[in-house]
C-alpha cells in the first residue's frame, strides 16, 4: 500500500528547518540540500515541493506573513471583545519569541525582511502584510474610539502607522536575542506602548 504523505506537515517541517538554518547561518546557509538534511527529508522530497532555493525562501516569507496576519485576527468588532489596549497587549506579547521556533522564525524574518528591500517579489509580500495590518489597525482604532476606549486618539491612521513601526521594532530587537534569553525589554516596551495608548 503506498505511503500517505501529509503535504502540509511536510511543508511545515521544511519551513521550520529553513528557520533554524537561517537563524544560525543566515540566508547564505539555506539550500535545498541543507534544508532537506535539517528536516530529515531527501533532497528530492524538498525539491518536489520547491524547485529552487528562491521558491523556498519566498514561500517561507509568505508563511511568516500569514502567521502574523492570523495573530492580528483577534482585532474583531463585536460584543464581549476586550477593550482595544488589552487586545493589543495580547497580540504583541504573543508575537514575542518565547520558544526556540519563534526565535528562529523571528531571525529568519529579519533576514528575509532585508531581502524585501531589494527584491520586488519579497517586497510585495511585505507590502500586502503592511496593508492588511494597517487597515485592521485603523478599523479597530476607529471602533475603539467610538466605544470610548481610546478617547485620546485623534488620528487613527497615524496611530496605526506607529503600531506598524512598533511591531517591526519589536521583532528587530528580538532577532538579536540569544537562545535562552527572555524578551524582557520587549515586554516592557509593549507595556509602555499599551499604557500610552490607553492613557
């Protein structure tokens, strides 16, 4: 009987392997062969999923962008939702690297983010992510203002841009953490941002 292959599980293993390699050696250390070895798969199995290193890197970048977008999905209008500052705190804390996978992911993101500056295909992924987060922040901020949660917010679009910069800065800072380090300074920055917004 032929072996059933879970394509999504295999892709997750491949991407997680890429994170670990990129975190330790940078994008220069990433290759089809290296990722296959790290994921404990054959090079052929990886190449059937991704024909080139470029395809693999682009896919990994989109996966991280999708995970970030999913984290911000909690910004939904509705009865019973916590106030905006509390939701923001929850999301920003959840984005911080509290395990080895997230730390490797943050480091890989930093390397891929730099690639987006000079490569239009990677830049497009970043633009789409920024547009989604910006629009979500603006909607949530406007709703919070109407509900009286953020009476001090006069310009939701400007605050949304500030929050985007905050997210970028948190991950850039976390990318420099060593394994085993806690993101205490980043946690303090989250509290400061939330307190300022709630004030």
